[in-house]
C-alpha cells in the first residue's frame, strides 16, 4: 500500500471496506477499539492535522455515495471535522443519478453523447431542481455535525463564468449540439475566499453562467479541477465509484506522476468513465495543485482515510517536478 507503514496494523484496527490488507481486500467489520487504541490512532493523525492546517482541500463528491444516506451523512460529518480542526474544505457535488430519476419521473428522455447529457431547456430546469435539492441537503448535513456550510452555485455573484461546451466530431460523425452543457471560462474566487475567511464550508453546485446570463450545467469533476487550480489548493480529491486509476498491468496504482497519467490516457489504458477524472487530475497537478487523489466514495470515511493516513484509499497523482511524492510528504510533514 501507499506509505511506508500500515497504520491500521499498528493501531489494531481492521482496514475499512475497500482497503487492501497485504494485497487481500477484506470486508468492513472490525471489533470495537479500546480507548488506548483509539488514542494511538488519533495521535498518528497529528502530523497530517498539522501539515494541512489552514490549507484548502477541494473535494468533488458524487457517484453512488450521494445516493446512500449513510455514506452521505458520514461524508458530511467528515467534512465538518476537517473544517473544525482547521482545514479549509470546499465541496463541489454532482448528482447525475438524481437528475436521471427526476427526468424519468417527468417522462423526459435522457440523451447522452460521449458521456455528457444533452441538455435542452426542459432538461436544464430538471438539472437545476435536482442539484438544488441535493445542495441544500448536503449543506444541512454538514451543519448538523457542527460545520458552517453555505450552498452556492456559479450564478451567485456570477463567480463561475461558463461557455457552451463544444466537442469536435469524430471522423464520419456529425457535430452534436449539447445544449446547456458548459465549460468553465473563468472563476472569480473572491466569493469563495470570503466564505473561507469566515470559516464557512462552501458547498458548490456545478452550474455556471455566461456573460449574457445563460445558465449552463458543468461537469463536476471539471469544475472541481478548475476551482482547485484557481485557488492553488493543497489537494483536490475526486470521489468516484471505483478504487482509482489502474496501472498498465490492470492493478490499482497508489501513486502516479503526471507523465504516467498522460501516457495511460494517450494509450487508451484509462476506462472511459475514469478518463475525465484522470484528465482533471493531470491538469490540476500541472497547474499548481500539490496532489490529486481519486478515491472510492463507497469506502466509509474515505475522505478522512485519504487525508489523515499514510495509506490512503485510492490513487494519488503528483507532479513530475520536485522530490518523490512520499519523500516530499515526509519532509513537508516534519516542517522542513
């Protein structure tokens, strides 16, 4: 596993569901820890708490975890915890599953092109309804656990400027109009900076607005990546339905350089559903984000495990420059 030591083995805890233990994946069942074991585990998180205090962590929350009430509540608690110990989490959420549900309920067909939902005016209205519902729920859950979450979208203060998404047609293919599907043109981080300075947790819907006031639905992975770059975030964490990025042998890669990710993408070695996230990770680390983590949101407390342990639960993508990721992290955590 990533890291030079197994924190779970040292603490006496069984690894959480989805975490490899000596190469064997085991279920999420562990005995009740003793007070001493719990204290030791908390103490082992201290270097990470110190290192990331005051740092911005952008988290893209989506996938099946959003549809699971228990996982969603756990995620909200973990976000509140990170804020309360002095980090600056920002949540960008998706909600495709809920959008599809509402569209089906209303009898509106779902059309896709290369993984993107073709969005006409009626579909956009449903998208806004679904995202607003999820945004309020998630912000409310974070607040229940002691955080101070504020739900916003790119139309608030027009802080996310969007342009229509254009996709060049493949050879022999006609161009497809995606409708109100947008890409990020620019982000005015003043509103986000203000909220962070007042110790709020921004919970951001992936909607942007064009110069003429037209709203556009933006892919949440793409938005989270652009936001992390605009804020020079310490970390970008993309929560998905899979473990992470597989290497050329088809096995989960715990650490990849930007060049390695670029090579995997160029050679078609990244699954279609993972490709946008891998590209977002690549762009982020090449534009100043210290590290990008692609993790399985179906693992309970995956966010805490990725941020506060040496092991992590997914793939970490680092820049090609500077020391090796682990050596760099150790030096950083020791304050050098």
